[in-house]
C-alpha cells in the first residue's frame, strides 16, 4: 500500500517499541499487571506527573476514555464535551452506554470549547429532574489538530473545580501536543489541576495499549474493578507496560511526535504552492485540513488514501505519522499538481 495520509493509526510500530516488546518476551512474569515491567512503567508516570499519580493500562483509546469517565461519574451525571469530540462523534455511543451518563455536546471553535459555553451547562445542581454535570472532557490536541493553551486549560479546570466537577483530557495524541507546545505534558495537565488523562500511544508508534492516568487518589480507588468488568484487563500486561517504558523513559514519545508534526508543517508549505487547495485549519500538530475541488480529491484518492472530513465543503484531512518522510509528501504533491494542471 502506498503511504497513507488517512490516519496515524495506519502507520506501523516504531522499531524501538518493537524491540521493547521483544525484550519483555523473556522468562516468566506474573500476570494482570503484577509484574516488574508494569511496576517500572508506573514509576515513570509518577516521575513525570507526581507521586500521587495512578496509572492503569488498557487495550485501546475508546476503552481508556470510557473507563476514565466511568470512574469519575455516576449514571445520573452528565459529561460535557465539544460537539466534535471523539467521545461524541466516533465511539458509537459507547461512553453513554457504559457510563450511563448523558453526553452534552457543546459548540466548538477550531475543536475547542470556551469557558462561556461550558458555564452555560453547569446548572441544575441538586435538582432531581436534571442530570448532574460532573465532567468536562476535552481533547488535546483536538480532533482538528488544534491545541488548547495552558491558560485555556487552567481556566476550564478552575471553572469545573469551582462547581465540584472534574476535567478529563482525551490525549490520544498528547505527545504531539507536548512537542508542539514545547512543554512537558505535566505542565499542561497535572500542574494545572487536570484530574485524569487518557494517555495515548498507538497513533504515535505503539503496537497496542493506552493508559488511564489519574491525579486524584479517590478517582483511582475502584478502578481495578471497573477495568476488569469492562474486559479491559490484559493478562499479559507487561507487553503494554514495556512499550510505555520505552516510550517515556528518555523522550522517545516526543521524538516520534516531532517527526509527524514536522511533516505536517512541510505538507502545509507544499500545499500553499497550489492555489486550488485552501488549507482550512491551523496546522498545530500532525493534521492538515484542506478544501479542494471534489473532482480533484476524488481522483487523488485513487492513488492516495485519505478521508473526506466534511462532505458539504469537501474538506479533507491528511494525517502525518512518525514514519512519514519528505519523499512521501513530495510524491503526494506531485500527483496532486498533475491533477490540478489537467
């Protein structure tokens, strides 16, 4: 298959991660996360986010989101999120089914919610006929590849805490945010009072597995049982944990994200050579959104894999991965230009 710009999930596994898996495939280890490798991974998370941090490994991003939210809510609560949020648009109703909570989608500008719009929904507390607001879930980066600034996250966190509520970050591409902001992840999460993260890796070189990270002990209290009931406990947990050890121990996650972010900026620069293509969103991480004529995108998709994001506008999304190379983009641009010039 030619290089895919459809998703960073289409990429393979980073060699360093595959090597870590192979190294962990030696001798016997106790199952279900009671092994030495999982203990090492837990220490690294505590090193990076603080000693109160509790981390639990799960199979996938949807599982991480759902279980983090379930640990933070009761079924009579509501969960606020951007209308474009993955939990609202792309998880098949799983958050509502498995948490029992009502999702309340909010207006979003460039994928981000505002304090003003969140505050409008923080009402009905103590009124038995109204679902009780409890969690705001934001994506960092957003589904549009854009970023919340630390100041914006802090304002949202303070608002939620003022009302006795929590804030959760869907961090499926959080290492891309870290690289773009040039900040340790702690500086725009736990240091600002964020309560929990779904910490992703499979979009940035991991084979399988995500992490649910809590910064409040009470949220982690029953999580072992929540995870088990949801069928997200991996018996050979060491193979997920080993990946996170390699990923976080010396900054591999940021190096991998740096390549995908850099390639997205390069793609943006090359696209600006083509007047018929309009880059439609700020390129802040590894996603490039653009609007172009339908007949051109249709022909281009015969040779290159990517998705149409908004069919009404014919806005497409091109994703770069940790293993995207300049020559992949140059080939893509060459084919795009050949269609434009016909």
